[in-house]
């Protein structure tokens, strides 16, 4: 009987140690849904008031779950989407801070001499799947979702300074998969 009790106590100790070394239930680990946004539509509205293209920002609370982006972090983005219309130019993607204190928006994952990640232009309805890694160059201004966002931009036909004039045609990205993972 004593041997059985020692065996049970030993197994219990092994279980407790394994929970302690893997994070257990402390809540320190991100939830299973952190960064996994699933299916949704993102409208890239015209940005001709400030530039020469279309832009859409993803900044949902469960994208980072309160994490503040730091310089030197690595993120992998895995997406599958289709566009509502043919794109005239490539689609560019990066991490940004879009809070008012960031002066409209600040690039976090690209900087001098580095470009945003580029996905070749696609045709309307064509399914595109891509996975890529970004390393952050700057720290965001805080933990709010707007300070830790993903931006999608593309150039296209339109008139600079003529935002919302009706001459531009917004682009909708229909995502069936969107998973952002911090390493």
C-alpha cells in the first residue's frame, strides 16, 4: 500500500512540475485565438487625400490581446484572401501604429532601406495564400489595438487630393484565413 501511495505522489509531483514549466494555467500565454481572426472582409478605402492608393487597417482587440509591439520582435502572418476587383498594383503589408500620437501612422515593421512585404497583384475573385515573416524596427506607442495594427495598401487609379470624390473604386479583401503569430 505504501508503494502505491508513493507512486501516486510521485506521478502527482511530475504533473505539477510539467505544468509549472509549460506555463500551466497562469494566464501568461496568449489564448488560442490570439492573432487568429478567421474569416472577415477588409475594405481598402481610397487614400487619395494623403497619397495615391488604397489602404485598410486591421486592429481588432484579439489581434495582439494587449501586447505592445517592441523593436526586434518577429511575427509571421499567414493569410488567404480574394479581392473584389482586379488590383492595378501589388499589395503591400506591414505592422503599423495608427494612434493620434503616432502622427497619422508610424511604420513598425519596415524602415529606411526596407520595404513593406509585397504580394503580387491579383485578379478579382482569385484566391491568394501567402505566409511571410516580419521583424519589427520600432516600438508601438502603447498596448491599444490601434497602436498594434496590420496595414494593407495598394496603389491604383485615382486623383490625389480627391478623396471620396466618387472617382475611386474601393477594394475589398475577403479573408478566409488570417493568422498573426508572434515568435
